[in-house]
C-alpha cells in the first residue's frame, strides 16, 4: 500500500490517542469484521470541543484518519465540528489511497456519533 | 538492522546460482533451438539443467517442462489437462494459491464443475470428502503439497493413493514444498507437479511442470515446438541453469526448522493473546503464522517495516479486495482474528541474532498497537453481522 509521508507520520505518532476520564460524549463506530472500529471521546466546554481522544482497531489509514479527525475537531464549536466531511479528513491527510477512503468515512461518523451522544446526554 | 522474513513470497538468490547463470547472458547466449555451435552449447546447458532438476524429484528429464514460474505451471496443469481429457469435473481445495483458484474459476465459466474440499482447523484437507466427491466425470484432483500462508503440509501420499484407486489424475502445487519436503514423484505416484525457482534461492520468472510420461495434456502457449511441444517460446537458458543449481543446493531444512521452533516458542512466551495459525507438527519448516488479537495486520506490518523487518499479513485491510485471507477463513478462523495475522517465512540466511531482534521489536509494536486498540479482551469485540458489507 502506497501511503504518503503525512499518513505514515500520523500513524507512527498519532495525536490525541488514548482514553478519556468522564467524557461528555462517546462515539463508537465500525465493525470488527471489516477490520476497523473507532471509539471517539469528547469533552465539551462552552459548546466547543475542549478535548478529544480516540482509540482505534484498524489499518494504517484508520489510525491516521482517527488522529487527523481529532486535530480537525479540537477547539471547534459542535456545529463546526459536525460539518467536517470525510473529504475534509482525506484532504487534511494529503489524500488517501482510493481503496482506503472508507476509513475516512469512519472517522467522520465517529465524530458525528460522539456529538450526538453528547447532545442526547445533555437533554436527558 | 534489516531482516528479511518473507521467504514464502520470494528468496534471496544464492551466490552459487548467480555465478552459474552469468555466462549465459553475454557469452553463451545462443538460442537452444539453433543448430550451430552456439545453439548446441545452449541446448547442452538447458538439458543438463533439466536433468539436474528431474533428479531431485526422481523424474525423467523429458518429464520436466520449463515454464515462467509456479503460476504458469498451475495454469498449464489445470487448463491443459481439462482440454485434453474427457470429463467435466475437477476437485481442488479451499486453500489453494490464486494461480489454482483463478484457473478453476476460468474453467468453471467454461462449464467445468469444480469441487473445493474443506480443510480442518489446522488447514489439512479432508480426505474422506475427497473419496466421496470423486465421480465418473472427475478428470483431475489438484491439491497443494504445502500451503503458502500457514505452512500446512498436505497428505499428498494419501491423496495420490485415492486418485489412483479411482483412476483420476493428480496434480500438486509444490511451489512451497519443493526442496523443503522430500518428494519422489514415482514413489508418490504424482501425475503433475508445479515447482518454482524464486522460492528456493533461484531466479524469478522460471519454474517447471512435472508431467508424468503418457499424461494427456494440451499446451496453453502456442508457438514453436519447444519443451516437447508443451510450452512454446525460446528457452530461458540462464534461468534454467540457475534454477537447477538452486534445486540442488543444501536446503538446510534442519537449520531452518530449529529457527522456526525457536521463533514460535519465543513469541508464545513473550506475547499474550495470540494464536498460532496452521498445524504444529505437519508444518513447513520455514513458516510461522500468528494472529495477534485486538490489532490489525497491515498496521503491524508497517510498524515492523519501519524497524527494517519484512513480513506479510493475511489481513483484509492489506489485500486489494479488502477480503480476509480465504485460507484462514476456510480453517474456521473468525474474520477478526484473521485481521491480526502475520506470516514470518524463514530461510537459511536468517540468523539467531535476527530472531532476537524480531522478537524484541514485535513485542514492542504489538504493545504499541494494543494501547491504541479499543479492545482489551474478547468480550469487547462485538460483531454486528448485519454490517458485513464494508
Ligand atoms: C503455493 C504457490 N503456488 C504458486 C505460486 C506462484 O508461483 P510464481 O510466483 O513462480 O508464479 C506461489 C507463489 O506465490 C505459491 O506460493
Ligand atoms: S481498517 Fe481495514 S482498510 Fe482500514
């Protein structure tokens, strides 16, 4: 698989990897059968994503997209973060091999799911 | 440090092989079919190579057909036998190399019925099923001698016996087994056998099909009358010479087996939540295949690559089709575990020092990926069947 330098760098030293104590929202997406499962944790302050962490079971692209989506979302308002598309994720990585595009979809879905979870918890 | 442990993919050419080949590129470069002196020289070298290879499997020289490699040999065996024999049924197994699988696929589109035999959890073909599946219409049974992914050595002696009893031709893909497992084609009563040079420290792009005298087979490459009219094309003399030298090198099976046992032992001692894929006993001397739970093989491969370690993986994420390895799946290994599978394949050039380096780094990168993984135990893995479409 031909990955660009940026992807390899993020895969090797991912940002915001790990667990979060008492997250305000959690997004769990993917299916282990397909080889990628992503858990995203967010901490929300003043309607902004104050902190974000991920844990991922998956390939090089899955780990790199997990990392980049946390960087894209961090500091953004929930509305801004929600607008992040999988194309944004792929672009921020400097392009993904076509066969690996589905991994970028997963990252975007995980973020959406975490925000949704936060909102549901809040309205309860 | 650079450590090459992907010898089932291809091997380093042996120095002796390279040396033997060199004169045939720019000094004795004649066409083996030419009648002049240069041609006769080339012919002599080619026929010596043929007979040197034949000897290693107790075949006669005229039974060795040079091809461009294992893939072509497999194609020629299956398609060639199908075209020359009456009957529309072929039996193979679920763990064959794509060269066999894909040839069967082509034949099935031409109206042949193909039966794919099951394997047990160790990857050994079901002999009872073989007995049951043979019919009057069966022309050929093709079962590999040893598997390239998880190293299971197949009971080809028993398979051949069953084939003889029912008067069905028997082909075996021995690309991985050749030189590592003793094969006497007469004693084992084999009709056709594929071998390849680049898996045994020879050059790439040459292989052979053993075709027992009298076997009905139709050539698949049209052209001149080369290779007993079974494979047209100017003979690849330099490579044939190299192949023959490689086939007669000391295969150092015992030395490789010791390294293999050590590697398996050390990995099992040092790393938990793992599974050895393939059999413990009936195993090719150079194959080590493990699944590391909770992590994915392509990621593992890439981190090892960064340490200079070359291995391969059966993970779906690393394949062009995003399909998990058909071999591991047919052994009943679940897709999640197959995702975390990697294969080390050793050669005589690997050392204990390399092994130490590999185990140390493997432990480190497995831990690194497990820290990233949302899974800590089997109970964390919730498979949602519905989302199978990925
Ligand atoms: C079992 C088996 N059959 C066939 C082949 C194909 O051989 P070649 O690479 O010489 O075409 C291989 C090599 O990958 C193999 O492992
Ligand atoms: S996780 Fe399987 S392709 Fe990315």
